[in-house]
C-alpha cells in the first residue's frame, strides 16, 4: 500500500497577460469531495486539489487542510482549487480565491467557451511551473514506515505552465466536451468550499443567483461600483470602436476628464496605420499600447481588489463576429461575485458570472496620464 503526496513550484503573478518569472514553493493537499444535487437524485465524486497562494504557502499539509473544506465558515482561503474526476483524473473546474472570495473560475460545465479555450484558461489560472510527487510505502497497519520510493518531478517543456491532470488537446474536429466526457459526473463541483462566498457563508439574500449570460444591470443591495453615482449608460459606440469609445468613457466618467474619442482614433490611425472604423484594433498588443499611452496602468491581481482600489479593468468578452472578441470595461461586482461591466456596443452596464469573461487581456487602469 502506498501514499502519494505532492508539492510544487507556482508562479506568484496570476496576471495571465504578463510574463511570469517569480515563483513560490508549497505543498498541495487533495480531498475527496461529493457533490449532491438538491433537485435530482444524482451526485458526483471529485478530487479537490488545494494550492495555497504565495502568502499562505506551506509544506505543512495539516495547515492546508484547515484552509479549505475544513468545516470552518470563517476560513479566508487564498489560492487555487482544482476539481478532477476520480476515475479519469480529468480536471473539470479550476477556481481562484482571495481572502475567502471566489475571484475567478474556469469550468468545463460552462458552455460559453469552447473546450480548447477553457483548457488554456485552466493552465494559465493554475500557473504551475513544476510539480514533485513523493510516494511512501506503508506498512500493513497503515503507518508510514515502509520506505520511500524515488520522487517524480513533472516540469512542462513548453512555455505555458501546465499540470499533469490536464489532458492534451484533441485532434480536430474538436468536441464540445473532452474525450471520455461520459465519465464526467452529472453534477458540477460545488465550489466555494466551506460555503464561503465573499468571505463567509452566504445568507441567501439579495442577488444570490448568478447569471451565466449577461443581463442588464439593475442596482441592488451589496453592489460595489468603482465609484459612487457611476453613470451606467454611455453613447453607443461607432462600428469597430469598442476600445476607443471605452477609453473615452473611462476618462470622463471614472476619472472626471473631458476627453474626446477622436483623439484616440487619430492615435490608432497614425501609430498602427489602420482605419479603426473599418478594421478596429486588431491585436491585443495594440490595445495595450494604445491604452498605456493615455492612461496609467498597473498589474492585475483579482477583480474585487482592483475595483476596491477605484481602478477599472479593460478586458474582452465573446463576440458574434468570427475570430473576434469585444472590448468591455469592468466597473464593479455584485454581492454574489458577478461582475458589472459597461458594454460600449449596447451603451449600458450589464452583469454576468466571471466565467463569461474571455480575459484575453486584463488592463488595469488607475488614472489618466
């Protein structure tokens, strides 16, 4: 009989748009989780792999055990949790927490993104540089005095951090769910270990239902906007100007400026040699260069922390246009963790579950230059 334990090296910076170099070392803890449906007589079994963040990193697994799924509703866990199937070891959901609050989630149960996009998002969110597995042989009584097997090191050969439980991409045509999907339990992992959401047990009060698809924003108790009395409407954008119209809204409505979108359009024309009204801003690097020329930016940590500082996030959501995404502005969050964003195409704010956000880039804007 054997027992396997894990430790790993993880990237400190979870900003998926940045080049990550700094790492930290921590033990990992795995727990068996049973998810029971309240509506149907079905359940799912998952292995939850708990990875503390850099601030709470430890090689003491007993400390990790008390951080998440420890039975304490006052736990303030910070780090990453992976849910994998018991039979196939397929990772089906990855969650990121900060101080007990769910701040990011990628799930194969979410139908908004295709399989490969979700797989890539999981890899980036986990941010593993290398993993070490140690196997102990146990005596018949279960004591760990039977000896040690050589440790196994797992280190990705490609630039994108990966983990062993993430399967390789399938060959085209790509399925809606990964191979062997029939073995995925019929119910999604529970998430929010210990019932924690927004730093504690949810009382089931206002706005407890998360929206998987965008809904028009309606102010409710517990909403947090980047500033009081924020204007939740704007003039609808001209064709293909979601980036520059967003910049005008941010300058004028967040930071009290008096900007004109034409200034940003002209810069894009002169710098990138493009007709923005015809082609739009076609590259993520162009978006970042354009924004940083007019605004002070900083590193992304998580949505709540950024909003609480009075900053906004420019990022993207799925677009109806083929091979394209749509730029929006994250301006707040709801009590249940849904994000509030301005959609320049609609000229109004919407709210939606974080899993809907594509997040190809996350530009945190803290002021005007």
